C-alpha cells in the first residue's frame, strides 16, 4: 500500500499530473496506467501481486486521491532474469504506462535502469536492496525500502555486541549477494571485526552436493558464526544440508538476512514440522514498518 502512495507522490513530483490536484476534472485523464515488474512465481512476487491489486482497489475507492481518474496496474513477469526484465520493461515503455513498480531483483534493476534513465521512466522498487543502486546514478530509480546497508550494519552491531570477531559469509554470487557482502565487510571492519571466509553460490545452480561441499569445508574452520545472504530456494537448501551435517545445533550461530523473514511471513504457518525443526534457533532480520492507521486498515482489508 505504501508503494502506491509513494507512487502517487511521484506523479506530482515528476509533473505527470501537471495541473495538480486542484485542476478542473475535465482536464484530467480518465485513466492512469502503471506497470509492475516481478518474478510472479517467487515468494515476493506472489505477495506483491496481491498487495498491488488490493492497493489499486483502495486508491480507486477513495475519490479524494485522483479525483475521478482511475488507476490501472498491469503486471509483467521478469522470471528473475536481467534479459527478460529488460524485455518486459521495454514492452511497458512502448505503451502509455507512466511509471513502473519494480523490479523485484537487484540483478534485474542493474540491467534495466540505464534504459530507464534514457527514457525517463520512473521505477519504484520495494525489493531491490543492493546498496550500490543509487539515485545519484539512476535518478529515475526510487527505492521504497531500506538498502542492504542497513541490515548489514545491524548484523555487524549484533556480532560486535556478543564479542565475536570473525564471521563466515555464504552469499549468492551476483550483484545482490556481492554488494551485500561488501556492505557487511565494511560494517564489520568499522567495529574491528572481519569476514574470515566467504563462499559464493552460483545463482540457479544451487545443487545439494555443491552446498554440502561448501558446508563440509566451513565445518572444519574455527569460526562458528555464519551469515547467510541468499534467495529463498538456495537459502533453505543450505539450512537443510546444514541440519543433515549436524551444523544447526549447539556451537553454531546462524544469521539470515531478510530473505528468510519474507519466506516466514508468506508461509505462515510453516509448510511442515520439518521446516520448523530446520530453522530452530536461526537469527533472522526483518524490515520494520511502523504501525499506523493506514497499515492497520490495509491489514484488516486482507482478512475480510
């Protein structure tokens, strides 16, 4: 819901509704079209589709927002691919879509935002958290969430508080994972801590045997504090293999970034008791949305 309200603010900021809210109704377009670009079969994509559709209904039901103009949202599937994301973004730009909610993935964002700069199409993303995605470099990119810099700082503070000086990081070997790792490395260094070992997982190639090789190597190392910064499929497989190897019990500390809280929030209750057992004791970070009347009203609308 907050993304839609941010989007409406941007309509005014970019001058799309150039006559302002006080303009005569006859000068307004009857319809304003926006796009949305997500991986629809992913955890975030499935939730985002429902949330955007409900938020659009709320906007259209409130005549004081667009004063007679109807908001329409069209959702395209990027399949978490930079190439397909570019294709779908260009399809949007060929139409009368005035702004796009998304992309969901930092990798897709890196692929399409250069084109967005040239075509001057605003992108609003609540899921592309790569710290290197800057509004200075991409003036038409508006991030409506915190970048990974914030959660990596929180992890570093947590590590420092408990007196752990070294951590191991398992990360996804793409822009999202590497830049998140870089932010964590800097945050730890500022507290005289460090990443003692790091291991990347190739996107789309997270085999159980490959992850087992990584964890067997890590099990022989001195540090027992492990940070996991990945996507849900690879991350859950890491935890499954770690439990099989006896690495989820006493003597180990597992810290997962907010990919895991997204899975937990969208899968409540958890799919099985086995999943509950695997994740027992894992420390997970979650994006915080302050309580408000609008938040409570939107949450209530989803349960009716």
